[in-house]
C-alpha cells in the first residue's frame, strides 16, 4: 500500500494553463497578451513562483496599464 505525504499533496502547486481558452490559473487573458503573459509567468514558475489567480489578474492589469514611473525607476537601475 502506498502512503503519501499529506503535507506535500496539500501544498503542491498546479500551473493551470489552457492555451485554447487563453487562461492561466483560471483567469482569462486577452488574446493579444496571452502568449507574452504566459511565457513570462512560465519562466517565473520554473524559478519557483506559485501564482494565484489574483496574482495573474494583477499582472494582466499591470500589462494593460503600465506604471510609467515604476518602469522609469527599473530602467534607471539597469543602466547604472
């Protein structure tokens, strides 16, 4: 009989992507943004990020309405 570590199963993460419906973690992504968001999220998931549906919603909102001041600050950090 196999036994499973319940803590592991409870905390396991599922990266839920539907490329046909353009959803990530159940959140519908606009068609024109889907693959850009998908590849960005996928790379970060491979690095250990475990995004929730709320995280994906915030990311899509940020992509649709960028924070220009934050973008400028980040660009300044990269150019130093």
